[in-house]
């Protein structure tokens, strides 16, 4: 009896045409993307031919295929659009249990690849605040052994979150994030399981959300985007359970920044707009914080009018804000100029972008070493792009001043970019001096 012929996957074929990839190029992209999820893939054009003919890829490979296409097309791609069956299940267990699993893995680099492996998904559906508000898993009833917490424990979590943010600025995410994960697992998780009066319980959920948001931001900054997104979603759920609009919106804004870092302009704008729309009672500093990201995301989509309008909103809101420094979600004149620089760069105003980044650095708080490292790296790259080699080398020296003191994967990436850019110009004295110093720094960090 003849077997039923497979139905060709027209959806996948159409996406492959849109991506302008050969079958071999597609297979290589899937292999690269799979490596991020801890999968060792060795696909070639014959595997792609089987998929196109109707063979269903392995369950764990399907999201890899979808994400590879999304990155190429710069837009979300769904399983259905690619003609792929979505794997059953997904995240299991409670929000708290999942968070503890991730945190435990994040504490231990040897286990991180096993439990936190995963990729960023541009097609992720973001839970809406009204659907989350007040929906928290209740702690176990009082059996005589259940701990009880009060406002003092909430203050402890908020103080530690601020201290971790300070360590991030001074020493880098390589030191700060394992500390955040350990505090989350060993202290915050038991607090969330403890009994408490309802106002205290909500305050603890909000404080925990801030810490989880910060931990996700660090993972995103350290280029572990799948892990960062996972933390962000947990932060959204905790903020919703706490009925805390501010932390919910701040987390959405962080997710927009992550999308913009990965080149998803439309996704970044959608998330930034969602954050702004969900915060009708935002104070001026939060309004500036959100509008600045809206400006950057709008510029990525080529919408000059909206980008400039959002920058004006940012400047106006910032002028009305007080001068206090916030460890989580702070926004100041330096951050505003950083966004101005990004917007101008997207619109090909390289000189204007450089001037704005220089203004950003002039007003950047001295203690924000990690932010300064990133700003100097971007400034040097844009000076180099403009053809100002000696100015770029001088800025890269300033970058190295901070880089040697920080543990940061983003810094490592900037360091590699610097060395790649200057390699063809070793006959120039400024480059020779920078090359020699870079060699010394590499030795000191090895």
C-alpha cells in the first residue's frame, strides 16, 4: 500500500524566498542560531530540501528555524507562518519555580548552558498588564513553619537591588549578575513564598520585579539575549501581580532596548509605544525614560518626524524632573544625549551623532563606569567611520581605561571590534601605540 505523499511546506519556501537565502545559506544560519541554544547542529542543503518537501524538523530545532528567519527578515516570524508545528508545552511550573531554576543556573557558569540555554524570540507575545494585574500565586498557608515577612524584608530587597546596580556600574555584569541571581534564589524566593499582609506581599512582588528586571538587563547587556528575555518576562509577571505599573512599563522599555540592540526596529517601537501607553500617570523622569527609547526605535524604522517629536518630548519631560539619581530606571541629561546620538546616527548624520555622544560623556556621572565604557566605544567607532583615525584612537584609549577594570561581555565585544578596525593601519603611530596597549590589556585580562 503506497504511503501518503508529504505536503510541500509552502510557508517555509515563501520565507526562504523573502530572505534571499540559498538552501545552504539557510542551513548555515540555522546551525549558527542553534549554537546559542546549546544545540550542535550540522545541517546542510539536503536537510533544508527535506523540510521544504514537508518533513517536520525535530521539535527542539523548530524555534531555531523560526528565529533564524526572523533575524534575517528583521521582523517576527511565527511557527504557523513557517509551516511548522509548535512544540507542545513550553515553560512549566509556577513563575517563582521557573525563576528559581533560572537563577540557580545563572549562579553557576558550569550549569548556565544547560538550564538557561535558549534564544531571543522576536515573535514572543508580551503579557498585557490587565491580564496580569493581581494574579499572583498565593503562598502556602500558615502551617506553623511558614516564615512571615514585613516591610523590613521589602526594604532589604530594594537596598540590595540598588547595591547590585552600583556594583554593575563599577565592576561590570560579570561580577554583578551572579550576585543578583544568588540573592534572588537564596533570599528573595523564600520571601515570596512567605506569608505577609496583603500590602506587604504586593510591595515584595514589586521589589522582586525590580531585581529581576535588573538581572534581565544585565543578561541582555552581556549578550545572553534569550536569558535576558526570560528574566524580563518574569519581571513583567511579578510587576503585574504587584499591580505595579511603573516596573511593568520599565520592563517593557528594557525589552524594547533589547529588540533595538538586535536590529528589530519595528518590534522595538511596538514595545516602546506599549510601555508609554501603559503608563498614563508616569512622572516626568519615567516619561523621559520611555520617550527616549521611543525616539530611538522610531528612528530605526526611518520615521524621522516621530523620532524628532519623541526627542522633544524627552527633553521637555527631563526639564521637569527632579535631580535625584535612581539606581533602577534612572534617566538624565547624559542618557538623553545618548538617545540623540543614536537617532542622528540612524539618519546618517555621523558628525551630529559624534557631537551628541561627546555631550553624553561630558555629563555622564563618574561612577557609571560601564555606561562610560559603552559610550566611549561607540564614539570611537563613529569617529573611525568618519575617517578621524587619531581621534578614534584617543577615544579608544579612554575606553581601555575602564575596560581593564570591568568584567563585561559587551566590553569584550567592543575590544574585539577595536582591534579589528585598527589592524590595517599599523603604520600609523597612533595605531601602533594603541595596538601595544591593547596587547598589554589583553594580557592583564587573560
